C-alpha cells in the first residue's frame, strides 16, 4: 500500500475510533442518568462516523474511477473499525432508550 492510501486508511481508523469512544461515553452517561450528555456524546459519535464515511466514500469513488486501491491489512482494519463504530452507535441509541426507561421506572 502506498503512503497516501495508508494515511487515508489511518484517517478512517482515527475517526471510527473516536466515534466508538463517544458512543461508549454516551451509553455510560445514559446509565448515569445524564440524558443530555448522552445525546451530546451520541451526536459526536455520529459526526465522527460521518467523517470516516466520507473518507471511505472517497476511496470507493477513486477505485470506481480506475485507481488501484491495494487491499492491505491496514485498510481491512479501517473497514473493521468503521463497521464496529456503526454498530456501537446503533446499539448506543437503543441502550440510551433502555436506560431512560429503566431509570424512569
């Protein structure tokens, strides 16, 4: 993998990692009873995931336009982190609703 593509993959890893961290902080805040903080952290997670998605889309566009994108372990890791972040955000949304209901009752 050339250095430019490796840097692009690292950006996906960076943003996806931040999204995962923010999603987990949102869940923690929800179960601590701080729904406002939970929503703020979830919004941050979604923004970070969107940034990663935009970079991922750029890679796919480049490949569709004929640029050879080498499939490397770092790129596979970037995709894995992206999907994990997406899953954690989706679960975070559900757990926030669950926490609000449990703490209300």
